[in-house]
C-alpha cells in the first residue's frame, strides 16, 4: 500500500545509469531505504536527481523486511539550498545526517527528531561563521543522543549523583558511564576525559553554548566525537573534518 510522508534525504548512491538508492528520513515512518527508479532521467517523478538534503513530500510503497521500499513520487521543495553556500555549514549538516543515519533504525519513527533536524538545517544555512555553526551542531548532537534514549548525564556526577556546580575543581566526561564524573569518582573510569570549567558549565546548561568561545566549542565537539566513536565502535566518517590538530 502506498504511503505519503515528508522526507529529507540522508544518503544517496547511484544504482545504475538512471536509478538511485536513497536513505530517506521521514517524519512518520522513520528512516526508509528506498529505490528511486529513473531518478536521474530528465523526466522523473522525483523532480530530478535526489541529493543529500533534498526535502519534500514523498509517496512510497514500503518493502517486506530487509528490502528497499519503492519511491514513486518526490515533490522536492527547495528549502535547504542555502546549505551549500558555506563549506563549514555544509560539513556540519553532513555530520548530522551521518549520525542520524547511524543511530536510528529503519521504520522506527522519531517525529520530534525529524523536526529538530529540519530546524537545524533551516537555521544553519543562514549562519555566517564557523563557531555559531558548531554551536548548532553540538545542540543537535545532544538532541539526537537524548531522542534515541541515551541522553548523557551532564548535571550531576553519574557515579555518586552529586549535582554539578561550578566550584568543582575537576570535571571529567566518561563514555562508559554516559556522563560527567566528579573528582572523588573519576578513578573508577579509565576512559575519562578531563573537561575545562567552561566546557563543563556549557554542557551543564546549554543556554551558555551560543555565547561560548571557539576553543570551548571545539573542546565540547572533541568530547562528543570521542563519545560517538565509543558508541559506534569506530569514528564517524565526518569526524575528521572537526578534529582540530
Ligand atoms: Zn562522584
């Protein structure tokens, strides 16, 4: 039976001279891997070839398990064309798309995450400098972790539950315990990374993020990349673009 939904393309590969295999994030059905037959023909029911971040209304017929759905229509809306005007912003968007693809399952709907992602893409295309774009990426990455049920504990020591306050002399992040740990507990966590006070304060209260300096934002992104690497068992492909040497 045909289904209708809104979708954003997360991934695309050429299947043949004229067809594409695409991974679409839909609002109501979650992630849908689909075959778009004839997508690269001059006249196709998809408004031309499908690119990453192509967005609009789709019609598709879901497949039996482990197979590709068949995309029958894609009415593309040019909502994210501004993304390609700054390379850094585009890389942030690619990173977010990669993480969505890796951390969500097919046909597992997360409508709020779909909304957060499209809002993130809308906002980031108007950003004029790298650190503001990075702040948006960090907020989206934390939203993603929270939405998939692995929200890091950033307001208290995950071990002894002491609430974080800015007088803690040292703060550490541990991927193993999915959050911060205090100085009294850190010895039990061999994978810990020490956080600067600024980074810990920003993570504790995300309202500080938009005012954080570039160094703090880079530090937080480094911690998140480390965390995603631990969760995935290997570094995300886009991570290399964000590790400052
Ligand atoms: Zn503790």
